């Protein structure tokens, strides 16, 4: 099954940017419009602007100090603010937020695991419960697994306003949640990686592309990736520098920590 991030191949659609944009506009939760990967960009910071010097009032050889960039702290030394061009988008951090891609091209790739029997029992149990709920076709079956309050599964890179199941239905192109259930099942059917072992951030994450540089995938791994995204999505993600489609994280204690897309 292929899920396009920029269109609707085979009748499916994915609204990747909806989750990220909810930081600013909670009313977007009901939207089902499709967004291309190329639209998932970090906000460019404005470059400082040098005002023209007043030739009548400026002292000979003096220059007008450059104003501070928006959001920057005043300089203690009295020197002009740094005029470094900040218009280029930042590279995704190798180990940023816990939901962020961990594909570090300079680090040895983590082991890709397919055998669910190697999972800790709580992780294996939660994985099985999610798969079972997906196969019922009833998105309400996810409600007890998502939970509520502080332990609720993270479903967006920003805050969501309202009922989590309603939010998931809003992401699903069919409106009833079957598409998002299909995506969730397909993600959990891929290989996984075990990251941040021995730390408070230790996680089991599906799919393994979360932690592998996309330009280093072999032919077999690319076939597995194309079960989730299209070839054009793959090219877009390579330009971005990381896999940013849906991923699932489960803690060693069996808590379903996140199901998100985007960066």
C-alpha cells in the first residue's frame, strides 16, 4: 500500500502539514486538504537590514550601527548585530525532539529489527493491540490505547484542541478514519529501531527509516519505503534530509508515546 504525501495515489491522501500547523490555528483540525512535502519547511528568519547612513549628520568615518534582528538580544559590546544571512533553512537536528527524525549520517546506523519476539513484553503487547484495533476498521478502538491527560499519545507536533479521535478522523481522507488506520497498520508492519538505549528517552520506533539516512537505503529498503510513500515523496524527503512521514514511538514500559508526521 502506498500513501502519497503530495497527492492521492490509489484513492488515499495524507495531510501531513495539518499536524504541524495546529500550533497556530487549532481550527485546522477538521481540514482534509492535501499538502506536498515541499511545503513542510522551517520558517526562515529575516535577515538584518542596514539602514542608509545620514551623510549630513554622521561623523566622518562613522557608520550607522546595524539594528538588532527581531528576537535577538542587544549586544553588550556595543558592536553591530551579527549580519550573518539566516535565510537558509536549518538542517533537521540528528537528535532533536523525541519525535524528530534521528537520521545522523555521521553515526553508525542502528540495527533494523523485524522480529517482534525480541521486543520487551509491554512493547510487544501495545504493538499488537494497536494492530488489532486498526484491523477492525473502527477508529474508536484506538481511544483506550491513546489514553488521556498527561499520558495521552502525541498525535501532532503541536497541541490539538478537542477530542483525539475527532482529530484523527480529520487527518483521514475518507472522514471516518479508515485511511489513517491503514497508514498506522502499515507503519507498524515495517521494521523498527531501538534508540537512546539506557536513557530516559529510550524508545522503539516504527518505521526504521526514522533513524536511517535516506540516501543510504539499499534497493530492498527502498522497496519497503515505497509501501508507505511514493517515489516523488522519497525525492522530496531526500532534499529535506530525513524521513518525515508517519512514525510510531513506544516506550520500554509499553506506553504509546507518539504517532506523528512532519518535522
